C-alpha cells in the first residue's frame, strides 16, 4: 500500500477505572435471565447428549406420524407409506449432510440440534394431503406435491449451509458530509461478527477482499470468535491468523462485541502483537489533510444501565467539527448516538437475521431493537446507521446457515461537500 499523509493529532480517553479509581466501570457483567437468546443457545446443546439411537427412533416415529396423517386424509395405505418413507429419507439426508460439513471444513457446529430443528420443520409436509383434499387434488397429486416439498427443503438446507455462508460480498455505501472539504474522501471498511471457528474459504476470501479494498481505516465491530469456541486454542489461533492478515493505510480500530463471545480477558490475547487499537468508552481524533475524523467506541453488555453511560462517555468531548464515527456492537444505542451528534454509527450483532424470509426479512435479530434496525442503512435525525450482516454465523447449537442473507464486508466512502 502506498502511504498517505495522516497524523494522530489528539487521543482523548474517557475516564476509566485505571485513571479514576473512584468510578468503577463494569463492562463485563454476568449474563442475566433476560438474555433469552444466550440461554436458548446454551440450553439447546443438551440435545447433543442424546444418543444416536434415540435420534433414529425419533425419526422413525415422526415418519410414522407423517404417514398416519396422509392415511387419515387420503385413506390410501401405499401413499401413506410413501410419504412416511420420504420423510425418513429426507431426515437421513439432513443428518448425513450436517455430519459431512465439518469433515469438509465448511462449518464446525454440532449436528444434533439443527437436525432436530429440521425434523420439526419437515413435519408440516404431512398437511399437504389435507390441503390438497380441500382444493380437490387427487391423492397421487398430493403425494407428488409432498415429495417435491421434501426435496425443496433438502435443496434449501444444502444451499443455506453449503453455499450462501461463503457468498462473501462487498456492500458499498457513500455518505456525503460538509465536514470534509469538497473533493476530499475517506474510505472506511467495517467488519463485524467474524465468529471464527476455523479457517475456511470464507476467511481466506475475507483477507483477499480487505486487501483489495485498500481502506484508510479498518473498523472491527465485535464478536471475533464463535460462541462455541470462546478461548479454544485452535479457534484463537485461527482468529489471530485472520486478524493478523488484515491491513489498512492509517490504522485498525476495534471494539468488543457481546461479552459472552468477547470476554475482556480474550481480546488482549487476540490482538497481541497486532496494530489494532481497542476502544473502550473512549475516542480518538485523527487529523488528515484539511479535516479530522473521530472514532469513538464502547463495549456492549446488552445492559442499558451500563451501555448508555458507556456510549455517552465515548462521545463526550468529541469535537463537533470532526466527522464522528461511533462503533458499538448492537444498533440499540441510536438515541445516544444522535444526542452525541454522531455522523456515522456502525453496528452488527443482528447478522441481518441470518435466516430471512422473502417479503418479511429477519425471523429473529437477537437485538432489543427487534426488526427496527435489522440490517442495512438507516438515516435518523442526521445520523447514518449501518447494521452489518456480518461475516460468520451464530454458534452453540444454532445452525451454521444463512438464507437470503449472505455475509458482507461494508465499505463506506465518506465524501466531502464542504
């Protein structure tokens, strides 16, 4: 990379426990009962303890339920057998595919929790016969429709777990501002929710894409490891391999994501020996040729009583003539960003829902803001918010899948109009 002229003119730190012992700042509280997503992901792992024989019996019983529904609706034993066997075969394909993914280095999550989820998703195929009867379809047509529906679900599973998670793309947005002189431009690249488990072709593509983007600043908005591999040596080594290969002209700045995934003790280990600046309720103001940019960052705990003051402290004293960028893992602190006269607020956490439905979008965002800020760009009272879909996927027992929600690198070009 050819260097450009830029210098650090001011580095203003908000008060911290080290500089002000009278103000204890706890940005790593225990997980509360209200964090239902965390408890659900941990609790579903108990499914992993079920013996394979129990899963086999369960598949057989559910296949019998599907066959019984068809027999009750159509009174045709052969078609009932066909529908039940089709369900069992489809479930077997799901099981084999999910077990194959880690062997081929595609994803590294548990097999049984997503398998049981798919078993439940496939059950409504038994209703095809009932729906077919109501519109006057023949039993044979109903059976064909049911088998095609099972096949479509199988194709969706293959795509969502084996193809879309690796369709890494670059989302380009442009933001105009009078805070930069006309003709001046600043390139920011945001990476969020890497959730590294191991090095896959997605991580290798990420490194190449970031290098090609030639960012002025690289901004990391949290969640570096998978929830399943927090602190695990191989995962930490893989994450460090990715982070160590990233580069930007003027610097890399990072915040912590959720403290369950990014505990405070982990980040120094991840960033050791790397030119990555971790922002904790503070900001830095950097001077360029005729303008300044302020990068403010705060850690996320998902506890408003902690996070609201943390964001306010990060923005406190930021020069209003500077272009102010707030880094905070979730999109929930929009009010504080606006109050702090933030120009650009970069967040992640939602994964864009990870699994999206046509015309509806994210099924679940895991954000207290719900679907209000589920992904993409929002303009609110002079502040631009961008919520990244992220790079990786949710951990623990969640499926390593993306549907209508491919991973993204976000490039933001700040264009001067002053």
